[in-house]
């Protein structure tokens, strides 16, 4: 039982359904796992979870309410987030390298890739203003009106939502990585690797454009 919160089971069920709905975060996780392997996908999922912590902190501090009230602030964050998604997509489209290659475990190249995919996941979530608006609209419905500590209840629900979302994304990374391993065992990933990367890049360009052109 979380103090100041009601219908926790209903919240958990609703949060699970929301987290199971594919969006930029899950697509980034799946793309990272399919192109670079299961470990990269899991790191992307953990990065997304870290980015979600930013929204929880901002909402608890009241800054997300400012974002919801100010059309200028919302538009600014939306355009920055859209530009970032497009930048990721274009980087993937421009990337060159040996077909199906992957860094050797323990190398500096693998460490850099792991760090990059983690922070890309974090920024993909943190720069999406619609996540902030969702938190403001969804979480308060499960907080008791007379609760003595609304901020604590909000943070507790946010962390519960984030934990569930991270588990869903890790599962998605695991499944996508398993599919990649199956293709790799057949030698297919050597031929399909570059096309997977280009496909993921085009997808992110599309998501960036969709975010830029979308409304609240």
C-alpha cells in the first residue's frame, strides 16, 4: 500500500497496458537490439528508464505543469525532441561499417557503443514532452485528494510506472535480440544487418517528423 494512493492494482494494470503500446521508446529499444544485439537493447531500455526519471523529477517539482500551460515551452521541447530523433535516424542511415560486424567484447569500441546507446535511450524519453503531459494527466487520478504528501505519492506512482516500463522494454530487447541471434545462426544477419540499420534509421526520421507535426 502506497500512502496517499488509491487503486494501486488498477494503476499497475493500466500502466502495463500503456507500457505495452509501441512508441518511440520501445521502437528504439527493439531497433538497438535488432541491429547491435541483445546487450545494446537492454542498455537502451535502461537508458529509457533513466530518461523517465527526469519526467518524474520535473513533474514533482511542478515544471511539467509549466510545460503543459505554456505553448511556447511545449513547442520548444517538442522541436528539440523531434530534431534529436531525426538526428539519430540520419546517423543510422549514414553509418558505414563491415556488414553484420559487431565490436569484440571488452574493446573500447564496445564500451563507447554501450554508453552511446544508453544515453540515446535516455534522451529519446527525456526530450519527449508528451511523456511529461501523460504523467500530469494520468498519475493524479490515483492520488487521494486529501493526501498529506501529494509529491511523495506522485513520485511513488512515477517510479512504479517507470519500473514496469523498464521491464517491458527489457523484455522487448530480449525478444528482438533472440530474433537477431536466430538470424545470425543462419548467417542471415550478415546480409540483413545493414538493411535493419537503415530501416531503423528511416523509422526514427519518421518518428521525429511525426512528433514535430503532432499536436498536444
